[in-house]
């Protein structure tokens, strides 16, 4: 009996020691591993040869891809870069940063009426001077331009990725300046000019404190928002101006369920009193989602707006926020400091 209890005592002690050792190794009080540090890959483009590259596309192609912990920063010195630029899908986390939007210009002059190798017109969607297929793209202090002029559809930029951010940029064109084709995008303190449908497509976009300048009698937006998307284009605290004597509509529906909202925007008399156009199709008035709140200026004749557009209440307008519009399933917030 004595030997049995002595052996059992040592067995209990050994088991307890093993349990304590296991608990120490797997305790939740162990200090967490710190997040990985971010180290960017930086490439410089300069027309005068003082950078690694003299054109932007070569710089883009020099780095296969970016990552959250290793974004790619392409610094572009002042100059006019006449080239077609393409950010392919695998090049995530690419950042194009110019010296200043007024003197760092990415431009080309394709238009829809040019002939392709098959002898047919290339069409609208093959005309962008810059095309973004990648996700998590940002641009700062740059001009995106299509210099074709008044010759029909000619895109300054086409955006097909998700989560693109543009700050302090200019977008210059005539017809179809910006094609926001799909995804969610954020524009802040940007200048956008054009004549007809110069902001169009099916993406969800937030425009914050942007200046929208109308060059002729036309339409600012032509949204094609899917019916499954709660929001299309949101213009918040923007300024709408235009060439003297010209008149524009706030938008017309490229597709049914087009969604466009103007919040607290200043509108010059370039904006027509009726505000919105149905693209000659009365049935679209039943599905379009057009609205305003807090519009001011000579173009904000709210009592003369078409009856099928909405004037939001203060509560309805307050509910339209960047997280609500751009958050999606991943909680994306372009103001969170990651972009």
C-alpha cells in the first residue's frame, strides 16, 4: 500500500507539472506578435532622365505586384507624359504620385471614331488614356487627360478595379471623361471637366469637395448603377461651374436604376432648373434614383426640379456617409489612413 500511494503521488505531481508547462506555452497572456512593418518599393519617373525611367508605363511594368506590407510608389516628376497607361489586375497596391496636378500630366488622344486593325471604329471602351484594372490603386497630384477634344467619346480614365482613391487630381476630357465601370472609388479635392456624360458607369463613387466644370450644353453624369447596389454616385460639398451661357443636366440614366445624389453642393446657373433628364425614355423615371439635399446657388432651383427626382430630408441625408456608401462587405474606408 505504501509503494502504491508513493507512486500515485509522483504521478499526480508529474501530470500537474506537464499541465502547467502546457498552459504556460499556450497562455492567452502571451504578448501578441506585432503587425508587419510596411516597406514601400519606390520608383521615380522623370522626363529629363533624372529618375529610373522616362515614361510611366515602363515604371509600372518594372515591378510585378504590390502588397499591403510592400506597396509600390511611383513618383512622377513634372512633365507631360503622352502615353497609354495600363495598370493590370495583378498590380495591387500601386500608388502614382505626381509633383503637382497642374504640371504632371498623363495624356493621350484616342477617340471612339478611330479605326482599329479590323478597319472598324475602336469604340468608346477602348479609348482610355489610363486604365486601372488593379484593386487598391491610389493617385495623387496628377492630371488624367484625353486630349482628343470635341470628336466624340474619348476617355481620360477607365476604372475596373475596386477601392481606387484619387486625391488632388484633375480629369480633363470632353465626352465620357471618367468611366467608373465597376467597384468602389473615392475622389477628394479633384477637378473634373467635360461636356456630355463625363462621369459615367456602374461603379459606386464618392466625390468629396470636388469641382465639376461643364464645358458645354450636356449632362454631368450617366450612371448605370446595378439594381442590387444601394448607391451610385455621391457628390458631397462639391462645386458645379461651367462655361458662361452653357446649360447642363445633373444627370441622365444610362441604365435603369441609375443612382446619383448631390449633398450640400454649390451649383452655378449652368445647371438647368429641371435638374435631371430621362434620356427620352419615360419608363426610366420609375426606376432612377436621383436626389438632392442642401443644394445652393443660382442652379439650385429646387421648386422647378422634375417631379420624379427626390429632395431628401435632413435625416435621410445624414444617413448617407462614406462608410455606408463605400464600406461593402470588407468595411473599406478610404479615410482610415491605409491609402
